């Protein structure tokens, strides 16, 4: 049965790695719902967070194949229940709508959003939350003709108190030390 999975890939930052990673998903005909790349807690290590809607068996196979990519140090997969995650959304609405009614102000307050910038032509609103929450605010604000809308990819950390990459690196280093 398909469900949403979060695939986390740790690597050094090398040119072309993103292309090699996405090719693995393309060949398996797996759609990437969200992709975010950032620095990790470990210096010099990048963290890819990829969201897919797929069966566990297919996700396990993809993670196994990802780990065979030369520049990938380690890859993991988790269900949403095992992760803490958020997305950020920005909405640009006409400022005129703020002056004509207090509905936008109430929507912003009720959604836990905030206003980032107000100009004569437009107002930019920011909302952090799950995809469903940011989409719901978009639908409400669209009553006032949202001029622009963007939602980031998912950022996520595990609920597990131990950083699994750190544990993997310790085990790997211990194995190399034993060989010396």
C-alpha cells in the first residue's frame, strides 16, 4: 500500500550528485513530491530530504540503490510518524484588500501566519506548517486574488534522539581502525 515516506540522504557536496539521485527515481518511475537540500549538523555534509508517495518495498529498494551512488554516504527512509517536519509558504496579496476589509488580518492571525512586507501594491504573508495548512490558507486568501504563491520543500528531522548518520560514521570509523 502506498504511503508518504521521507528519504534522507547524506553526502558531501559534489557537482552532479543531484542529477544522479533524481535519475534513480526517474528510472523507477517514482515521482518526487518534495526535495530540499541543506547543510546538516555535521560540517561539510549535505542533507537531502526527499518526499515520495510509494510502497515501503519500493522505497527500501530505492534507498538501497541510492547508497550505491559513489558520493552518497548513507541514506535512510522514515514514515511521517517518525519525523517532525514543516514547510514554509509565501503569499503575495494586493494591499488594497487589507484596507477594504479586516478579513485578511483575521485569516493571518487564525492561521498563525505573519506579515513580512507591506508596500502600496502588495503585502507578503508567511505561513509555516504542514502542506495541508499552507494550502488551506492559500485557498482562503485566494478570495482576494493571490498574486503569487510559493511553498518550500519539506524540512524534517527524526523523532529518534540519536543522529543515525553519526552512529553510522562511528561504526564505519571503528571498522577502518580495526583493519589498520
